[in-house]
């Protein structure tokens, strides 16, 4: 006996329309992806953000205070974000609390407190350099280089077209000048910029050196670094900005703010990657950590003026750190403090994780054991 089954008819076009709505925009793009890599780029699976502390959450430096930017120094505000300033005391910088777009709490804020008349020697930028070990995934200088996408939130009191210089290596070698527009004053706006891989590079280092830097210009009028036709192309030039971009070093009271900076492989910007506080802190401490009002035990002083203490860094550091003694302390035998002044900090016997911290001391004793050194503050920097 033959059996026959029947199904009610349906409209194919209507069903496909329902399927599209069910997928959503990203789902439709994912379904249309032609390769596994294209699908991966759309979702950015795994650790993706090459920028450290892009949400300005880690703030080991500056004790929460304002920073008056110094002449021609790479002065750091929040962790991993520093800038070069050609003229002193033009800007103050701080981490702004509860002044950020949805999903963020902090932002890095610059204010023009002492405006200057722009001249051909001025350059002002802030940003971050990325270590070569963290940039290898991009494949630049290989047979399979990939695009990168930069995304961020920005706010300024001044509207117009602004510049972001992307520079490879540790010196002025190859650069790409990207631009973004701020449309409404004093309003957070989200920006994305996709950057193609450059031509062959001679200065790209996949080591612990700087592979690439992202420099947000806030006031360059330096004539040698402004190129009218440089936008959106790779050039063998030391680019900062161009003459048509906004510069606020001559505008008293002007502000510029940044948060949510992310750099990832691929042609698509994805949601910001929020890492845990502990993980982000450890990433920052590879480049900088601080001992504040601290105590070290088991030091010694030999026949010279140098006192020596062993330090174990919180994490392996990028390079031998450069020490700064911010506040001296007291040597003690657990009961008595000895009058002494410390100076000339030095680091030696660095093995990646531990090192000897040496200071000159006015303490008269030599060939002696120092039970502890208390109340001092020092910082150790291995920034790029």
C-alpha cells in the first residue's frame, strides 16, 4: 500500500525575510563571510585589543593630580599614555572621573591652560606605543599582512578635523596620517579608522622594542612635519598632522578627551574589550610600577656610599627599568631610625623579574647589614 505525505504550502520569500530578521545585521554578515578568517575578523574572537589601559582604568602615576606638561619630555598621565610637548606649561592633563561615554568611567583630559602663539617649532601629541611582541599578529613585513582598525571615543570643545599619526618603529621612519571629525562640541563621539598594511618596512621590530605608535595630535604647527597631501597614505616621513587639522595649543581653555581606545586586527571595529582590573594592572606593570611609602628588608652597605636592596618586580618587565627616587626614607634596625639621605638611584643585576636597587646614602656605616629601609617612594619605568 502506498503512503503519501503532504505539507502546507509556504512563501519562500517571506521565510527568507524572517530569517534575515532573526540573524540581525552581524548575523547576516557572518553568514555571508566567504572564509573562516573573514568570519573571525567579524567577531574578533580571543584577545584582540593591542592597546593597554585603553579605558584609562589604571592610574599608578601622579597620585590623581593634574600634570603640567613639560617641555620636550614624554610625560605620562595615566598608565601607558604619554606625549611629547614642545613648549612647557601649555596644557594640564588629568584622568577625568565620571566624564566618559556609556560603558566607561574614566577619560584622559587635556586642557589648554596657557595658550601660546603657534610657531614652526611646536608639536604636541599624546598616545601609546605598542611593543613588537604584541604586534606580530598583524603580519606586517610578511607575505600575509593584515589591516588594523582603530576605534575610540573622543570629546572636545573644538569641532573640526583632527589628526592621528600612526608611526612604525622607534624613530621617525614610516608614518600614516589618519583623520577624524568632531561634529559637536563637548559631546562624546565614537570613531573608527581602518588602516591598510604599509609597503615594506625597514624599521618594524617584532621584539620588545616599539613596533608601532598611535599619536593623537592636539597642537602641531611644526612646519617640517605638516604635509598637505599626506592623509590616508603611508609615507617615509615624520608625520604629526597637517595644516588643515585642528590645533588647540593656541586656544585658551580648549579641551580634548579620549577613552575606549582599541586597536585590533581586521577591517571591522568591535566592542571595546574590557579586561579585568588585575589583568590590566599586570599588563601596565610590565612597563611601570611604583613603590609608595614602602619598606624593603635585608639590605647591605659595603665600603662605599652605596646601599643595596633586592626587588622583585610584580611581573617580568619589558627591559631593565629606569629608577626614580621620589621620596627618601629611613634606615632602621627595627627599633631605631638612622639619620640618612638617599640619592642617585640605580638598578643592576636585572634578570627580567628581579633586580638590585641601589641608592647613595649619607649613612656613615659601611660593611654592614641594613635590616630595613622604610617610608621611601620610588618608581621604575621600562616604557617604550
